[in-house]
C-alpha cells in the first residue's frame, strides 16, 4: 500500500466519524504539507451558548453539562478516527506485528510475583 493510499484511509476515518456526529463536511486533501500527510476539514456542531454560560470548568468533567461533554467527546473521537482507521484497515506487510493488548497484558502478568495465600484470600 502506498503512503498516499494510507493517508487516504486515515483522512477517510476522520471524515466518517465527523459525518457520524452530523458535522458539516469540508475539504479533504492527501497532498502532504509541511506538518501533515493530509488534512480533513469539517465544521462541528457549535456549542449551545446558553449551556456554555452555565459551565463551571472547576467541576469534574462528568458534572459538566451533557451537551458540552458530548461535544468534547465527539471532538476526541473524530481526532482519533484517522489513526484507528489505519490500525484497522492498513495491512501490516513488513516486520514484526505489534503485540495485541491481550498479549502485552499476559507478558506483564508473567513479570508479577506470585500471589501468596493471604493475597488469594483477599486479606
């Protein structure tokens, strides 16, 4: 797979996730610039101003107004979607494949000392 094809899949991931959140699509390029291999434009749903006025940013995130939490969470998902689409769709063709999360966890567990009788009993 060429670098441009990989970039297309990456940018398509951003586009698909933005569309899933009903964001207005914008231009997409896979022509490399000085800082990125591609770029996706989109216009997120604006923050509701009446809700923004009630925000107390010193409160824990889970206590923020739901529309603001949803918007920030959707921002993160759209940003992550490019890398996730690459991980899901770009075949690994060279070198050793990365360990899965389960494989990594198993390796970490092997390095832990064995549980004693008191640990097993939950005391």
